[in-house]
C-alpha cells in the first residue's frame, strides 16, 4: 500500500465508524459504505453499557478484549469529542448487579472473589446495603455486586460523533449502497455494490448481522446470525438512579435527561426488526419487579436491533486468508459498543502497520470458515 492507503469500510455502525475514524486520523484515505444511514443497525438499539465483568463472567478472550477496550475508553471519548465538537454522554459511575435469590447471591460472591484476585475493585452488598446504594431497588433484591469502574456511553451520540470526527479527517460516507461481493480486482480489492463497483487498497468488513451476506471470493460465509434485542426508553418518574442496574431479567441505564433505557430481549428470530408485544411486556414486567417506581414512568419508545451473534459469542476479527488486504471486523454480538475502541485500534494496527496483537489469536475469522 502507498503513502496514503485507500481503504473502504463496509458498515456504518459503531464498529465501522470507529475503525474509519481511527484509520482516517492515522492518515488513510477512507470511505464507508452502508445500505442505511450511520448507526441504524444494532448500534441505535444499544443501551451503551460498558461492563466487561458482567458480559464476560469469567476470564477468557472476551473479558481480555473488554478490559483492554474499557481501559481505552476515556481517551477514545476525549479524542472523538475533541475531533467532532460533539457532546457524548459518558459515565463511569459503576454498575450494580442485583441478585434476586440466594443462589444468585452466591454466584455474585464467587464473581467477587474472582474479580478481587484479578485486582478489580468491587464490593458485595447485602440487602440493606444494596438498598442504600440504590433506594429504588424493590424487595426482590437480595443483594448486589458493585463494580465502580464500569459505566455507560451514549451509543447513538458516540457513533454520530465518530462519523463527524471521521469526516474531519477526510472520511467519506456513501450510504444507500449495499455491498454484495468482495474479490481481488485489477486495481486492488473490488467491492461489487448495488450502485457500482468500489476499488481500494484494503477493505474492512464491518457489516454486523449482515456480514455473512457479503460474498467473499474463495471464502465460506462467516456464520454470523442476527439476535434481536428490544430496548425501551422510559421517562423516569423520581430521583434518578445512581448508576447502571443489572439483573438476570433486564438492565436499566439512567440518563441525565431523566430517561432510562431498559434492555434487552435476546431473541433468535432471524432478520426480523419488529418490536413485539411479547418483547415489550417481558421487559416492562422485569423492570417493574426490579425497580417498582417504573410503574409511574412515562413510556417513550421501543428500539429494536439485530446483534451480530457468532457460534462462540466472540467477534470475528482479523485478516481474511482468501482475499489479501481484507479484514473482518464483525460478530461483536452484545459488545459492539464496549469493544469499539479496541477493535478500531487492532484493525488500524493490522491494516496500516501489519501488527498482529496477540489478542487477535482467539478471534481469528478462520476459526469459522477455515480460510
Ligand atoms: N449489551 C447488552 C445487550 O446486547 O443487550
């Protein structure tokens, strides 16, 4: 690749936008293509919880990626805010993971021990202490695990800011254009799209749930499947929640504007982006049991997204072995927002500097398609 490599990113969700921004600010000439506008897939239906110790409840590759990414978050948000001029809601006010029976409380105690031995600050709270930490908790709460370093970010605002910051670094966005096939062409890597071919030095496939629908010459499709998540936006009726509240049946994320995002269903229903009565009532029942004050909350909206799931719940991140200079960056399942900073960094290191971080070993796309 030349002095200023020409790179196309397929997918304008948070992963595609983060990768494009990182490549752009490191000097590449970047375009992003998507069939829809920026952040219209799983991204817009994400509550933005940054909780690697909850999402990955044991040490392993997902936790390693999540912890590294969380470490990058302060700087990532600060850079994007500075480069875009946008405000991005971002708080590291902790998470309170609630147990609703004795077995769950014992599980949280084991989690606490594991975290303490890994050097993570956390505290197990009994029933009364948990109510003190969050007075809105209902009688169903037996106790809770407080992890102060976790938090949340405004996924939609962050993605819009990444887009604006990317544009300031020369990134261009081509929407209403669906990528169909990637192959080696005469002048570089060719992407066949619904509005003609696009050729570049390198390609990053970050198409989320739709990644498996982009044909890559010489490669079996990645086994990415859509996993529907429905998310509610409620207007909170009283004193705000202090932090993210997480329970086995739902989680709640408090925003400064008085709204609370309540997520999320996990549904294997294929490419169906409808909100359903069953999804909404399941979440309303769960959040009312957890936080009884919800009874008086206003109902603002329901959002629906398709998370890109993989057979082992890990992303597919790294070189294609079939098409040179093609990188897969997809399959982030429940963790696209959390993993955006580390994904952007790993992909930019790979594409621009040929540097393969050891973190990439466990998430190599070839483990699925043998390529
Ligand atoms: N990250 C939480 C979810 O996908 O529901």
